């Protein structure tokens, strides 16, 4: 069953390092069958307060693929570019049948 990674990101450090992360992360996502559905810096807030700089939505074939991507050596090698330069909330949710 399809799984979705939902991420909110607020930049806190080097814009150059975050750009390097963005340039490199897509290849790691694709290796696990993932694809970006949304990557927006300007969401249209319909209700409530929004504080993050960006929202990202990634679709994976299933939870196992998403979890395998998250712990993969390829992803873990670049993850510090994000964790050291941004605050983020990352959610993994299962899609509907």
C-alpha cells in the first residue's frame, strides 16, 4: 500500500548546504521507488498558522520502501546537510487502499 512522507522545513543554517541536500536527495528517493508529488515554498494557507519555509510530499510504493530509504547509507550520508541546517518535522503515513 502506498506510503507518503510529509515534511515541513524551516531553514536555520547554510542555504548552500540545503541546496546541496535538495540537489542530491532526489536520486536517493528514486532508488527506493519514491517520487516527489509536491515541493513548495509558498503553500496557500487556508486555515491556521503556518511557520515553515517549505512543505514536501513524497510518495513511496509502501511503508517498507520509505523506511528502507530513510535508513539507507545513501540517504544517511546526506541527511546531515538537512539536520544541521534546518528544523523539520517528518511524518510517514500509509495511503488508503
